[in-house]
């Protein structure tokens, strides 16, 4: 990775236009193969924020459904759900927490206490970009039926999560 960054930084325009842009279709083909779908149907978002916004907009939510997150999540992700709240009447529920966090159990319990029967989605970053706070993602995801995540901002796909908890929102979106 370092080698590619150093190379790109030496001549960003030349590198982007003449070197990297032609390789986009190769990357698209490889991702489509890994996901088991046709290359022509694989989306090519401009960046990870756009990719996550597509996922956020694609989650089936109706008026009154709750999305649970924190007030320190990635701003673009918050704005996307604020837009859905205005347009569709979903409820964006943001929890706050002290910085720095001294007790990971307290952080987890803040999520747990905020979950209601109307909670349909949990948006959580593994590490918040604002403070570097690490979240107990595995414990939080145990409340969900599935997790869609980008983690370190690389494509990782979707995985199922088994849970024995009494409440399971439809989706947990985990961002990096």
C-alpha cells in the first residue's frame, strides 16, 4: 500500500488518469467475481462514503422505524439518515458517550439501553473518525441478524451473525 501511495503522490494527475483509471474495470471484475455476480451489474461508486450511502438508502425502512447510532459517527453517514428521516419519517436516534470512554461495558450498555422494538438498524463505526474511539462492535452486532461493514474502508462483503438475544434489528451497518 505504501508503495502505491508514494507512486501516486509523485504525479497524482498522471497516475490517476493514465495509470489507475484503466485498471478500474479490472478491479470491478475481480470484485464482482468475489461477490459471485455479473461484472456489468457491479456498481462502481466513487468512494467508500458513496458505497455506504447506497447501502443506507437500500435498507427497507418505513415511517417510525428507528436507526440507532452515535453522535460521533462519520458525518456523511449521519446526514444520509437525516435525509431519510426528513423524506420518509424514520427516526434517527443518536446516543452520546463521554470522551474518552473509560469503560467499554458502559459504551455497549448505552447501545443496549437505546434499542427498542422499533429499532430496525444500528449504524456503528469500529473506530470513530472524530476521536479514535474503538467500539465493542462484536457485542453490538450480536443484537443484529446481519452486519454490513467496511471496517477499514476496504470491501469485505456481508456476513451473517447468529444471535440468541431477544431482540434483533434487521441490519447492523458497521463502518470503519
